[in-house]
């Protein structure tokens, strides 16, 4: 449980049990049984937001960082997932989600 591998399409680290890469949405393997039996995992969290650069301001830059800590507050991972710039009056929207995948479903997918 929790084993990972690299997506051959986008090079993201994904769960070894995944049939579809959550990043690029490409199929990692075809498994009819897993596709039919995979329950939709509950969304543990979803955050959406927009950042905007006021029209009167100069251009600005931004950096999107995701950090994961365990229950003791110890950092497990920290990664820059995107950087960019906003021209005056420009806005960008962002969505962040965490989806839970039942461990039993992952084990069943590996059998097929």
C-alpha cells in the first residue's frame, strides 16, 4: 500500500495502483475489472480560488507550493507545482483537491 511509480507520459510520481494518471489523465494500464469495480473515492478536500493583479498595479509573479505534513507536523513533501506572472488586470483560477482511494480497491486492482 502506498507504493509509487513514474507516469511514462508526464513523469509525475503516481500510486502504483493507479490505472489513470491523476496529472495527465493518460491510461497507465488497461484493466477491465478495475475500471468496472473502482468506486469513486470521496473528495477529502477541494479548494478553488482566483488570484488577480489589480489593473493599476505593475505586473507581478507568483509561485504555487503544495506542502504535506503528517499528524506530528513533520514535512512529508513540499513541491513547487507552478510559477508564472500576472499582467495588470489579469487573473488566474486554481483548484486543489485531495481524493481518497480505499486501500481494498487498490489491492483488488492489482490482482487483475
